[in-house]
C-alpha cells in the first residue's frame, strides 16, 4: 500500500481495513504520547486516544488537506476531547475579568532544560498548563488555542502569562537551590 496519507485516507473512506490499520499504525503513537503529555495518566490517555480514533474515522470525510496537516487535524480532535474531559471534572474559570496581566519573560523559560521544564510544568494549574503546553510544546497560536478550547484569545494569553510566571518563579527557585 502506498505511504501517501492522501491515498491512505481515500482508501479509508472506501472502508478498506488495511488502509485503516496503516493510518492507525502511522499516527497512533504520536497521538498517545500527546495524550500522555496532557493527562499524566496512561490509562486515561489510552482511553482518550481510542475515543479520538473513533472520531477520526467517523469524521475522516470532513478532513480538508488544504486547510491543515493530517496530524494537526487529528491532534485538534484529541485536544478537544481532552479539554471536554477536563471541563467536566473542573469548573473552568474564564479569566477575561483578570485586571492585571504581567509582562512576559521568555528569557527565563528559554534557559530551562527540557527535564526541568517538564518536571516543573506539573506545578502549573491545569488550565494554564494546558495552554502552556499547546503554545510552547505543540506550537499552537493563541487564536488556535482559543478555538480549540472554546475560550477567548485574551484568556489564552492570561493562562500563558500565568504559566510563564510560575515557571519563572520555579526556575529562580531551582537556580537558588543548585547555585
């Protein structure tokens, strides 16, 4: 079978089992790792990944390769599923009413090692951590994050600012402990 995702998608739309298996094999690990990154729970990540695949196969006819890359489209489905799951567990507070928005200090975050960054991210509140991961790790823009999480762009920015502030404080704390 051809490795071209467009051909695989066309075959999937014709309900060809081999193509569905090929698509799954090509992208499943990437989706699962992303789910683990957001959820910090392997069983829940497996469940969300499974549910994401169901939605992917049900909605494959709506995928438009002119608008986005396939993996981006798939991750969008997964992130929406994760956000809905987290929204059910928590009352999400809209931060549009935040009166003070601190300035960004990207320099400190850029100096942190990957291991420090990942271990310290757990100290960020869930909603801010989600935006931080989407913006910093996944490369989404605030407009995309706002659409995916059904929040405003300003709320996305506030969450990112809050996360960066926490990371800056954690970085300073780590450096004082080590130095």
